[in-house]
């Protein structure tokens, strides 16, 4: 997998911190849980042991995924972005025509997406249809909640 992950400097630093935490703290916690469960005897019928081993597998897969993203991360230079169209790191003011409400989104990489902070992944259904569009464009996104039409009102960085 050689997908490039475009990120902000802050997003990259946050991802690096999370990987460090998972490697140093969570790995030790899970190893300790496995050790404690192992001390309780027969491993074939030890639910705690199997649960801890499963959690360890999930953790290692998550770390591997995050390390791949870090290896393929590219920091975006905001000074070189075209503000005439929606790009990654663009902040868009849109009109949600379904509910007739203005909304603001910042388009970010999948690794930085966070709806609570109005950071929308460029790979999400809404992000995909907004990417590359200009002020005045109307787009329709097919979401799990149905089709939503948006009109782009502003594009900023």
C-alpha cells in the first residue's frame, strides 16, 4: 500500500504521539494482562487470556496501520494551496439544502478527520463530492442517511 496521506503538521505530530503511546504504554498494559491471565492456569479455557491476546492483536494491527500512515505522510504547505477550489485543508462554508442550514467543514486526511471539530475526511461521501469544487457549485452526496445537496458558499484556508 503506497497511498500518500496528506496531513497538517499538527495532525502528523498527533499521530506520532498516539503511536508512541500505543507502543510504550498500551503494549506494556496488555503484556501485563496476558501475564496475569497466564498465571491463572489452563490457557485453553482461560477467557481472560484469550481476550488479552485478541486485544494485543488489535493493538498491533492498529500500530502497523498508523506506522504505514506515518511512513506515507506528507505535510501540506498551506501557502501553495489554490483557494479558488476546495482542496485538502480548505475550510468550506456550505449550505445544506436538505435542512436549509449553513455548515462549515475543513477538509482533512482520513487520519485527521473529527466531526466534533468539523474536520471532514476527503475520503468521506461528503468530502469526496466537495473536493475540487468552487464557490457556487452545487453537489449531491450519498450518505448513510440519504442524499444531501450542498451549495458551496465560501472557500478559505
